[in-house]
């Protein structure tokens, strides 16, 4: 039997926290993208703090190792979450090439 607390509320991310995260993303995105294996930078939430905005750094985990160039756990007071993903591929472009449209 599932036990669900219907009184529990999801706390939305405030505009202030979202704006702070966006400002930090804009400020540091170039530096983060220059790091080895970093394939993307975005805004998301901290898993155990649903009302907290975070900078999400996507790293290519297909190489089996993370960059020697460390990614900070926080930037300008905004938490940084690292998500290890597979290699990114532009599928639309690859399909166009397969079809001979490029």
C-alpha cells in the first residue's frame, strides 16, 4: 500500500533564486564549457532541496573518467550539480548526412 502525504507541498523556486542561478550560469558557462568532458550547462534543481535552483553541469561519462580540471560545488552561492551523461550527438544532422542531404 502506498502512503502518500497529500498535505506535502512542492516548494517552487523563487524568482530571486532563479535569477541568481541564471546570472551565475551566464557568468561561468564559458569557463565550464572549456573544461574537458563538459558538454552542457543548464539550470535545474538540487535533488534533496526542491526549492533550490542549481547550475547543472553535464559531463560526458562515456570516457570513463571525469576531467582533471575540477568543477566547483558552488558558484557565486549557487549550488552546482554534476550530471554524468553519455556522449551527445546531433541526431538531426547525422540523419541528414545519412540521407545525403548535407
